[in-house]
C-alpha cells in the first residue's frame, strides 16, 4: 500500500514537471520576440499586414495600399520615374467634325472622326467619361466680308433641346481660325454637340480634345 502511494506521488510529480517544461518552452504572453532569418531564408508572410514607419526591403507580388495613402518616389534627375499623361494617350484623344450650311439653322449633331479620317457616326460623350475640348479649328467658306458668329451647342443625346455652350466671333477674311482652351471646355457624359452660324458663310468646325474619367 505504501509502495503504491509512493508511485502515485512520483507519477503526479512527473506530470507537473512535464507541464512546467512545456510551459517553459516559450515566452509568456505579451513578450516581444525577435526572429532573425538570413536573407536566403526569409520569414514567409501571407494575408493582410499592417506596417507603420519606414520599411526597407523587397516585395515579390502585388502590394495593395489603402485609398489616400501617399507614396514618395525618390528617383534622381538622372533616373526619373516614367509617367503617362492620359490626355496624350491615343485611345483617349477625340476628333469631332461639325458643319453648318444654313444661317440660323442648327447643324446636325457633330460626328466622330477616326484615325483614318472617316465619319464613324454621331459623337456622344461615353457614359462614365467627360469630354475635355482643348482646340477648335473654325473654317469659313465664301466671299463675305465682316465677321461670322459661330455658336456651339451641347445637350443630352435623348433630348430635343440643346443649350448654348460657347459663342465665337471669327473674321470672314481668315480661312481658318484656331482656338486653344486651357485647361479645357468640359462636356458631360451622354451629350452631343452641334453648331450654328449667323451669316451666309458655310462653316466647319474641327473639335479636338480627350476623354477623362468622371
């Protein structure tokens, strides 16, 4: 009986000892741990990670930044960072043609001219984008003297009413008048353009600009 109690006591002590050893295998909760891995064997990290302060290192894969996060690019003047002006992208550039032949009668909706100088139909500002007009060429035909008033209209493609957007007075003696607008004339999505003249001259407009997101 005494031997049995002694064995049970030893077993209990051994169990406690194992528990103590298991607990001693790692630091207590809340203790900071520094993991030092060589560059050839970095610690893998997956999922979302929040980092504050300056970080030096390399990343393989995609890095996502929260909206509004500022990013500093420290390139030198001899090694500048490449940027793209969206207005210079050929896919966003637009050329529009308009022609009025009768006095005080609005022209049909202006048409889109493609890179092959072909008429590809009525130009409508695409949904989700705005047209920014940067240049307008006005060509007058005829032998009239004096000046011609050219009116540019804009309005929804589905509506019957187009509002006056711009008015220009051009001399009839000048074959082509070139106008430049900085930063530009903005036209809303879903809108068409048309124009009107106040004299007997036939006038043609070539409108150039680019599309930009809302």
